[in-house]
C-alpha cells in the first residue's frame, strides 16, 4: 500500500465526489448528508483550483481515498480566513493519512496567505477532534444544538489554527 498526498486536479473530481458522498451518507460527520450533484461538484473543484485554494487528495494504490480542502472566505475583511473540510473512506482511517493530508493542506494555506484556518466539528466526533488538536487547532467556542441529524441535536465546536500558533 503506497500513500500519496497530491494536489487535486480536475481528473480526480469523480473519485472525490464518490468518497465525499460515502462519508456524507454515514450521517455522522459532515454538515451535508449527500454529495452535491456531480456537475456542481465539478464546478466547485474548478473554482477552487482557479482561485488557488488548497485542495489535496490522499491516493492509495492509484485510488482516491480521501480529500482535504480550505476554501478562502470571499469577504475582503475575512480574506485571510479559510474554511477546512476533510474526510477519508472508512477502510482508510486510523492509518495516519488524515494527519498527512491536513498537514499538507494547512502548510499550503499558509503559503497562500491564509493565516487563519477554521471549521466546525460535531462535538461527538472525538476522532476528528483528536486529529485537529494533535496538529495544533484549538477550540474557540461551542455552537449549541447547531446540528440536527435524524432528530438528534448535536453541538458543533468552532476550531481554528493561526499561522503563528
Ligand atoms: C477524522 C479523520 C479525517 C482523521 O483521519 P485519520 O487518518 O483517521 O486519522 P489519523 O490516523 O491520522 O490519526 C490522527 C488522530 O486521530 C485520532 N485517532 C486515530 N485513530 C483513532 C481511533 N480509532 N479512534 C479515535 N481516535 C483516533 C488520534 O488522536 C490520532 O492521533 P495519534 O495517531 O497521534 O494517536 C478520518 O477519521 C475521517 O475521515 N473521519 C470521518 C469524516 C470526518 O470526521 N471528517 C471530519 C469532519 S469535521
């Protein structure tokens, strides 16, 4: 098994779309429950690439098994801020791929002048929070009952890392 962390290209779109859809349909971790239609995903990816936003994939044995991206906030006063999202296929978790992906993407975000990377994570996602704290993200606040999946309310935690952290 050989892991590669590479910058995403338009050719990866269908595979990333599939991975994201599988993770979303687990109904536990993401803020959407299925992927956008493929055409919209393709538009999103092309826009991310055109804007120079960090977007990387984890490739194992020539197959995409995960992604991580940082979307720069469009408002001028928040242009130094990027919002991170990531996920791996279930069979590829717990093997260090997430650590490699996020380190690559955060380094690229800093290179691109994004000095604050942030996101919210479901408060019960201990695994992801473990990864984020390990690589230097800190908890900044709690959005109480911000998420409701299948009738269950979940807090979401705002986490961020500044370039100087
Ligand atoms: C969260 C996720 C990206 C982490 O990536 P990963 O490759 O599984 O994580 P790693 O193997 O790099 O481990 C990173 C840290 O996660 C935690 N972790 C790893 N395996 C774990 C397990 N079985 N149970 C709980 N925590 C675990 C540990 O803190 C670990 O650090 P350590 O190796 O120093 O102990 C991945 O598990 C995933 O895709 N989960 C589902 C989608 C998701 O939650 N996305 C984020 C939404 S905000």
